[in-house]
C-alpha cells in the first residue's frame, strides 16, 4: 500500500486520478517536433485517495519526482512503483527520482522476477559505477524490491492484476481496479494475431480481450501505424489500427494511445489520432480515443 497524507491538491477521494508524465517509447525524444505530446519515456501516476502508485520509471518519473517534492515538501511519502519490465525506457528515470533521495520516504518496487538476473540485480546494475555515481543501496530512502508474484494482489484500495504480454524478455501488463473504476496499462505489447510465425506468443488476443473487457481507461502500445508495422514485425509493439479494433471489440470506454514511436512528430501523432478515431467510429462508435501526452490527467 502507498499513501501520502496531507495532499494539498483538491481531489475526489473515491476517484482514480491518472496523470501522464512520460508517453514516449524506446528512447527520450526532446525537441521542437515532439514538444506537444512530449519526449519523456513511460511513466504514469495513479492516485486513489491518498494512495500513490507509479507505473514504470522511464524518464518521465523525474518530473513526477519534482512535482511530489513541491506538493509534499519534506513530509514522508509512501510510494508504490510497478514495473512492467526492465528495458531502459521503463527504468532509466529512477536514478533521477527525487523522492528516492529523501531519508523519510519509502518506495516499494514491484516487478517480475522472471528475468534471468532478478529485478533487484537489474535495478542495482544500472546504477553501478561507471554507469552512475550513486549506487541503489546508497540512496537515503528506504527502497524495498518485491516480486510481483501471483497474478493478482491487493494494494491499498486497489486490486492489481498482471498478465504476461508479447514483448521480448519478461514483460507484463496491468489492470488496476477500484470500487468504482478500472484502468489497464500495456505500454509494450504486440498483438498475437500478427505475430504468428514471427515470434513467441505468450498472450493470445482473445485472452487479452477478456482481460481488458469493459475497462474505463486502457493505456496501450500503439507505436506503429499499419504502414510501418510490417517492417517491425516481432519487435514487440502494437499496430495502432489493430489495437483500436481490439479495444472496441472489448468494450473499452476510453483508449489512450501510448508508447509513441521516437520518429513520430507531433504532427504525425495528430494524424494517427485522427485515423484511430475514424476507425473507432466506424466500429462500435462509442469508444473515446486519445493520444497520451505529458501532463494529460484523467479523473475516473
Ligand atoms: Zn518500452
Ligand atoms: Zn520493452
């Protein structure tokens, strides 16, 4: 469980608040061409009451850390960080996360131990000399690394379900369910229907469809367009057009396109979003579609 007492922001305690801090896939892409959607890699903040959950620690987590510092000042924080996997774009921001440098903070990090070296070893190694000047164990906060373990666990007011996805190495997707709403988070996933014969299928599309059925918000990998996808077959990322159709079939209420390709400018993403909305309308009609951008907040 994570909690942070004394929040100064006005929030509805029974609602889920989702805030996007990093939306880019693969590598940070600062610059004028990406300034509207943002260039930081995967990081999403979820708040439920005074509970704070963080999904992935891409470079977006640095700005989240600064915002938490401004909000809570030196008051102690209890945070939960859920990692989908340990590719750079999902862990690289952690060494720059300010709350980790404050002695009275506690950070519980959950991830799959299914990797060959284990989560603790992987997180420690990215901060070892000569890669970084401060070791993970030297950080003043109390950092507890835990195995995600079973597919379902309860964290404070939320139920967190995880499922292994189609992505190189060990990678999972999450479903977070509160008493009133639900969010799915699949930053890296390739749909199985296209993958046949080109890679190992760990999550058949039908199983994914059941897992995401009826979600209020689904944040999902739509890195490539249908035109780009064939040259990236087996890379572990979604084809936007197929993801929109799958989410529509699953009765998702709001699809948020995520893990934008580093080569996609703001204009390119505007175009993808327009196409995605047309597909959604042509299908079942009622699903809302957005493209994630830094600073976007949703209240459920
Ligand atoms: Zn990624
Ligand atoms: Zn990855």
